[in-house]
């Protein structure tokens, strides 16, 4: 039974990972399509503000916001400013400045190497040797595509710093979340992030005179689509997978976001797709595979050492946290029983 549950859990993780890569990639393409005639701040405000109203109404009706500790809400608000407001703002600004969608995603895809470098000193986690190999191979794929696309872009050189700023914001938000795991459900976490992002974007758009939206159905379709897919689906899966798979494995998936975005940009937007992009996709896929296989083997070895036990409430196997009693402990217990 536990083996069937393990297989099912693995399948769920695989499907969730595929959905995460696809939904996260869609955000770059939507940004490129929807910001042609509209300022990026306008689109972002109306991507987040209506969604914030809906999520807050659901949270208040369910009581999840009211029951959440203020300290946790405040902490998640700060994380949201980095992970959503900072990340989305830099990404949309980069694409509006002329940086190709694939290139923006590829610069962001340097994040797994940054994460792997910092998980040791900041979180006390160890990145295994084969995982480092996979991360370096994936980074090689990213570098290959960036080098093939930068020359043909009309964006100014400083615009390429914007995706790096997006990557830095998501790294900070991710580490803040992992330093002290949140007791809040993912939906509550997402509600806080979306709400503070909507507030910050409203202020920014008001200051820049870009708050009022157009009446175009195309704009509202793009705003609704970006609220549902890159925001609800992609960010929801990101935080859920972080709790399920861990920080190294989830961030390795961002290597796949980059080439998927490059292919989508070529098919939907006519952006150049070269042989280098195809080779980079293969390198990124190989790198992610190495990271995930190593991570899975580590969990398997850990489960063999501890041995699964059954949770009577959920009927799911959980890791055994206590070691079996030593012979001396059993002898002392037997002596006490004899005395009784």
C-alpha cells in the first residue's frame, strides 16, 4: 500500500512540475503580447487588483485571514513584495524595453545556481556532487541561448540588468520563505502576496499616470489570463512544490522555463529560434534530470534508513523520527517491569 502511495505521490509531483513550467513560461509570453500598446504598469495593476479582491473575499469568508497570526501575515507580505511585486515588475519592464521573452527567462534561469550556492550558508542544506554537475550543465544551456539571442536584440544594454533584478527578488523571497517555513496554507500565502503586490502596483501606476485601463477586450482578456495562469497557477505551484520537493529541486525546474519560453516566443511571437536554443534545451533538460534524480535517490536512502511507518489519522507513510531502542534501554525496561 505504501509503495502505491509513493508512486501516486511521485506522479502528482511530476504533473505539478510540468504544469508549473508551462504556467510560469506563459507569463513571459503574455507580457510580450499585452504590453505592445499598454504600459506594463497598467497591465500589472489590473492583473493583480481584481484578483486580490476575489482572494481577500474568499479568505475573509473562510476565516483563514482572521485566524492567521499577524506576525505570519506581515512576514508573508514582505515576501510577496520581493517574490511578486519585485519579480513581475522587473520582468515586465525588461520585456517592455525590448528584451526578448526567451532571453528574459534565460537570465532569470541563473537562479538555480545562486540558490545552490547559498543554501549551505543560509539554510544549512547540502547540495550533492551530481546536483552541482546538473546545475552547471543547465547553466551552460542558459548561457548558450543568451549568447545566441543578445546580438539580435534591439534592447539597450542596461535593459539586460532588469531580468537579473527579477531573479534577485525571487531569490530573496524564496530564501525568506525557506528560512522559517510558513504555517499558513498556500492559498492564504498567495492571498497576502497578491494583495500587497496589488497595493504597491496601484501606488506605482498612480505616480506614473498609468493607472487607468483601456476598454479594449484584448487588454482585459490578457489581464484575466495573466491573473489565472501566471499568478494563481504558477505562483501557487511554486510555493506548493517548494514545500513538497525542496528548494534545490524546484529551482532546477526554472532551467526548463527558459527554453520553453524561447520556443513559445518563436512560435507565437516570431522571435528567433536557432540551433543553439535547441541544444540549450537538451542541456537544461539533462541538468534538471541530474538534479531531480539525485534528490530522489537521497530521499530513498533516507527512507530506507528510517523506515516508513503508518500515520493512523491519514493512512499515509511518514518518516520514522525516533531510532529503535538500544539493547541497554530494553534491558533496563525489562528490569523495571520485573520489579513491578
